[in-house]
């Protein structure tokens, strides 16, 4: 049983002096041990006393219902629909998508708080991985943001699976919206062994349940924006609708949740999340938007490019790295592009600049009380082979000799299939996408070349097999 023990301080705001030492991800660890309990559970603890008094700010008035005309985030945050900036809690705000989103929303005038247990940094230490880009501590990131912009981002260090911690964070910050990135987000990680499969589902499902209960108890008008995944749908031989499907069976017609065909323990956890959120919307009147996100690529947003201490992470390894980011790093160091199997696997993709834009649009145009919305969040569809050809052509323009290599597919998936997913709802709200272009590929490749001395080529090849997942805890070989 994987017990996550987090030794950290509880710091409601960087403006408030902490009562214990500044938290560091280096103090966190996962301990495997036997459990006599008949129920598998993830026990989460904090060994550092929290402040006796929390820093509390006033909450602004929540938006009631959907606006007739879609608002931009800056319009809402600046007071078009209220007298005070809207408060957004970004759960998982130290991660790849979460950090970019927190800065973007802060820059748009929202009052932002980050909630994170910093465990993503710990995973790198456990598995011998590292970001292509050096990333500053969350404390230094927030200080730098304050020095550059004058804007304060509050910080809550702790685990959302600890309901006492999460409750105090909600009561202190009183969010109008909660953006939920705070989940273990890697399919390969969830397939390493039993302990990591259990950790993934406990962390993701219980954490999301805690967020829902915190909203119900302490912030009834709060709008949940939860980052889901297009992987919930699988690769059906019919068009993928946005969350729901109208069917006729035996002469009767109904609109039902689109069938889910998850392909890993991680993707299954996201399916469970969706069901729990849909149920609480119906039972408690929660307002929620489920953003089924495609594969994200890119590194820079306007905000993260402002200073090196604001740089985002970029994963290129076989566990946390995403396809296009991995290909660009492989091309930069002269490693053949690793196409899994036949390479016909087709998915939806989007630039990280569009991730933050989509979240902003969802917040600015919230779901109604009791409404469970599903948006498919991507801008274009590509097969793995198509991505490899694009990177090969872009690399040639930079004088890179890019080769492609088919490697045995470690996953259990269709390698050639039909794929047509609808994605119109965010466009209707005003999404202006950054489509994959030669200039973007050129920028991403140049970025990878700039940091190529940091690349550990031993991390590139896939090291986790879906079919060889076992019960015995193991260290991924590199």
C-alpha cells in the first residue's frame, strides 16, 4: 500500500510569514508497506503543524448562471460582472498545465491561489527523470511573478486527499472557481506496478471527491473546471461527441453520457471522476465543466516567457513526456523519433497557449447550478506518423538530420483506427486557436536545441509495458 507522507508547512499566502520551515519537495517521499486493512486506501498525513491562524481574504460574488454573451476572462475579472476580481483556486498549480494557467489567470486580473503538494517533483526523483528546462521552486516562482507584475499568487502547500487541509484552504480563500489539475496525469506511470496503479486511482478519485465535498460544504456557488482527458473515450469506430450521445434503441430515444473506453488505470480514474462529478451536479446542484483535453504540446506562454524563473517544465521521457514534445527533443539530440508500432494512433492536440485560453473561457462563462458540461478541448487531430513527418521536415530546415524508428508498442491500443472527435463548444465561446505551424515547430525545436545538453538519452525509450504490469513494486530501469 502506497502511503503518501508529506512533510510540509501550510502557508496560506506568500505575504504571510510561515510558522514552520519553507516546504521543499525534497522532504516528501512515498513509502511502500503492508496493510492489514481489508480496504485499500491512501493515507495522507502532514507532520508539520499548521499555522494557528489562517490568512483570510474576502470572497467576491459568484456569477449566477451562464451569460448570454460569452465573456473573456479579463472582462469578468476586471469587474464587468462583479465589483471585485474573481477568485480562482488552481489545484495542481505547480505542474505543466497548472503553472501556465495560474500565471495566465493572474495576468488577466483574477485573484489566484495555487494548491499543490509538490509530489510531481518527487516523481522525478523517484524515477531518475528531469525536466528539459530547469524549473525554480514554487516559492521562487511566485516571488518572481510578484516582483515582475506586482501581482500576488497565494500558495497552499498540502494534499487535497487530506480533507482537513483542503477544507481550510477553501474556507480561507473562498474561490469562485476551482480549476482542478491536481491529479497524477501519466498513463505509463499508472501502469508501472500495482502500487502506482493504486496510488493513481486513490489520488485522483478521492482527491476529486474531496474537492466536490469542499465545494458543497464551504463554497456552494463555486464553479468546478476539471481537466479531463480525451482518453476517456478511447478510439471508437464512430464520431466522438462532446460528452453526450443521443441514441435510439427499440424505438425509444435518449441522450446519454458518451460510452467510455479508457485504456489505462490513469484514464479509468478520469472516467470515475466524470461520473462522480455528474452525480454531484444532479444531487447537490454543483456547477461543473469537464474539459476533456487532448495531448498538449509547447512550452512557452506569454507569462512563462517573462523570466527564466517562470519557465515551465518540459518532459521528454517515456513516462511523462507527450508525443510532439518528445519528438522535438529527440530530433534536437539526434535520436530517432520513437514511433510506437504502426504509428497510426490518432489523437486531438493543442498548444499549451490554448490550454490556458480554454480554461479562462470556461471560468468566464460558467456552468449553471446543477449543470454538468463537457467540452472536448483540442484544436487539431494528428496521427503519430503525421507528427513525425512534420518534425522531420521542420528539423531539415534547421539542418537537423531527423530519422524515424518504429519501436514495439508498450501500450495496448489500436495502431490504425477511425478517429473523428467533435470540438465546437469552446470555439463557440470564443477560442482563437494557435494551430500547429512551421513557426511553432521551429520555435520548439530551437528551444530543445538550446537545452540539449540537459537531455538524458536513457530516458527517451519507453520503459513501461501495459502487459507486464505486476504486483511487485519496481523501479523503472533507465
